[in-house]
């Protein structure tokens, strides 16, 4: 067979494969799709039954009781066995033995702290400060700076009792603490990139001013960033290579990983505060100021 004929057949084959691919892609696009599922946080509302958030201490009273003629809610209202309320209560009661360990009260919060992905929020400020302290302790070097992403904090910190379940829900991802050495020039470049976004990210150890999405000034330890100095940075592995568009690993002189999960970082801090009788709290402090 001549070479030109071979090339012609190969060309036909290539076009045939393309047409087959387009056909199947079109067929897939035309297939009915399942219902899209989205999640949102809904504040618990027990006004019909008086149901309460469950801890280890109140399982018997938080969900009500079943009696011979039906179900009696915590507020004393009785429901027939075939109504939805006792059916839901029965499911919750059945899983309590498995969930009981998560209902341990590990600490207390002075107030509710929202997990909104916004600048200078109390909860994100608290956590990134705790992360920097934990990094200093674990890696045995003073950490100059810490950064984490807002999206890693999934639910608010409740007011009052804090359970293990709250912390597991707050930090559900398998994200680990890590230690990065960064040259000052690269740290400045990171802050410049964050300045171009709408809400920066959660940072600790730095005072930043941004105007028109341009970095105006940045202080570490109260001093301007030295381009040649190596800074000790605590962050999370999610941000090392592309998480939320951030690639700290590519800017680093060196990286050390740990097997310490973010939820354990916060849990250790809360337990320490509880042992000292301290209710955790935080507040905006102007560490990052962004102006139009």
C-alpha cells in the first residue's frame, strides 16, 4: 500500500474517532440529570417540640421520651406514633450511642462567632492566631506569619458549650499543619496576590494595608518585610499547591509537613482554655485593611 494511501486512511480514522467522540458527548449531554444537591446551615428550631442541641449530659431530656400511647416531646407536647415528629425522634435516639463520644463538651465560647468568608472576622482571626502558636510549639521555631483559608472553617463557633461535634463540623477536611520557610520577597508577592482578591485570606503576625486591590504596606512583627530575610510561616497543606488558587509551595525555600489536623489544632487550644476556666473569644483587630 502506498504511503499516501496509508496517510489517507489514517486521516479518515482520525475523523471517525472525532465524530464518534462528539456523538457520545452529545448523547451524554442530552441525558436527564439527577437533582442537584446543595447544602446550607440551618439554625436548629425546636419551637414545636422543645428539642435541644444534644450533649452527653442531656440525651435523655433533649429528645423527649416514648410512652405507650405515643411520643412526648421535651416541652410536654404529645404526638401520635404515626406522625413525622416521633419518627424523626426515634431515628435520632437510635444513633445516639454511636454519636455520644462527639457530644463531649470540650470548652466554652463567650459568644457565637460566624464563619463568614469576610475580612477580619473574629473566628478566622482566632483560628489563624491559634495555628501560628501551634506551629511555633510543634516545629520548635518562632513563627513570624501564618495563613489559612476562610473556606476551611465550615460552620460557626457556637455560644456557650462547645462539643467535639462542633469542632469536627468546623474542620471536616483532612488538612494538615505545615511549616514553610519563605524569603521576604516571596512573602510580599504572596500578600500582593491576596490583595488582588475580594477578601484576602485569614492571616496572623502581619499588618497589611491594601488600596484599590494593590498592596500599600505590610509589617511583620511591626517592621517592613525584608526581601532577603527568611521568614518562618505556618500554613496548611491545602495551600501548598493550588488550594483556593494559592501555591505557597512554589514560593517556599523549604517545606515541612506534619500529621497534625486542623481540627486537632483548635481542639487542643479549646481544651487548654477550658482547663484554665477561660471562655474563648476573639474580635476584629484591623490586621488587614482594604480600601477601594
